[in-house]
């Protein structure tokens, strides 16, 4: 199959253009993340884990859950957490739901650092904000369905989106401004209310 980076092919193939554009965007995220690593003497994955823990503290993530979230092995995450622990940024505790599992929790110092680091990608959002709502909605739905497809192919481990959840009913009321329905909270949902990462998510059987 012809590479998406072969310009003679890419110029005539919309799928290749989209894939190449996403790859270019991923470079931007990497650059932004690396800028933070130099300022705080932390690796990219250390920063990502700290920010993840900041906004998922109520879930008390385990080593295995963190590994799944970032498509890493438990051994790699365990080593990273050990390094963060040595920096007094995280601690390990017995799991809330399974005492045999180890949950990772931010320390007070870790929370302060994570809050400083949490805005590392906000500049991307600021540029997205300049586009019209209709354009953004089309892109959001496309990306969600792309993530769903990649998850089904085994290329993404976790995608806790509405559209992959057993509680979600698409187009339950197709002619309404809130056409979808969440059976868990017993409420209709509009397109703008669809979640990319929901803590109550359960995969469809």
C-alpha cells in the first residue's frame, strides 16, 4: 500500500491527507509537551500521568488503568510511578475497589506541579475556539467515530466515549435538539453534550 507520506499519492487521496494532517498535529502536541519537560525536569509521560491523576483522582487509578490509558505496559508505568514517587510527587495506596491492586495518588507537591502543567495543550484549544460552532461539531463527531474505529481495530486501548457506551442510545429522538439518550442518567443528550471521557462509561457488550 502506498505511504501517506508519498506526496504524489497524498495529493490525490483525501484519506492520506487527513492521516498526514493528524500526524502533523501530533507533532505539535509533542513539541508543546517537550517544552514543559525542559522547564520542570520531567519526561513527557511523567507529565501526562501527573495531569491524568489530577483530573481522575476520584477514580483512584491503578497501575493497570494508567497503563491502559496511555497504551503502555504495567511495568513501564510502574517504573514511571516509582520515579515520580522518588520525587515526592505521587504515593501508592491499596486500591479502593480491589485491595490487591495499587492505586496512584498525587501528593500535595504533585498536585501543585500537576496544576501548573495541566494547561500544556490549552493553546490548541484557543486556536480551535476561533472556528464556527458548526465546523467544530462536524470535526468532533468525525474524530469520535475515528477513535471508535481505531479502538475496534485494537490501536487505541481505552475510549470512554458516549458512542461506545452501553448506556448510550443514538438518535432516540431524531427530530429533537437533543436526539440522543443516556439510560444511566435518564436524560436526553444533544450533540454538544457527548463526552469523550466519561467516568461512568461501560463498554457495549
